[in-house]
C-alpha cells in the first residue's frame, strides 16, 4: 500500500533512528540497519510521530529546507511508502480534524 498525503505516519515500536557521526541510521526492531539517511530523510523520520499527516510532514520539511512543497510531498510519500515496506512505520488513518484512529 502506498502512503497518501492524508495518512499519518508513525514509527513502529522498536524502530529507532540516531545520528552516528555525520550519518543518521535507522534500525528496525531486530536491530538491522536500514541505511544512513540524508538530512531531509532524517527530518522526515523524526516527524513520523503519529500526530501529523504526511502532507503536514512535507510542509514542515519544505519550510525548514526553504523549498517548494510539491516536490517535497512527492518525495515524502515515496520515502514513507519505502519505510512502511521495510516495517519501520505504520500508516494511521484519521478523519479530518480527528485524532488518529486506525492503524494499518
């Protein structure tokens, strides 16, 4: 399943990310490394808190990196889909204006 901008990404329990020198590494619950992430991907990871939509994540990243939202949103959705495929994030669906309800 692919992420859409209205879905709310949340890091899965046991998945973690941290800076190791100049590299940001993401580990799954078993301790396997996804790979080093660039600064933009690391920021997207940090914003996957289960509280904001994928669009809100992209808007925040675009603001922080002083760039257009459109391309950032497209990249964010692709990245979140890959994180989900690797078992690192859940997709939480919530009706507009409501707290996240359904974990997929």
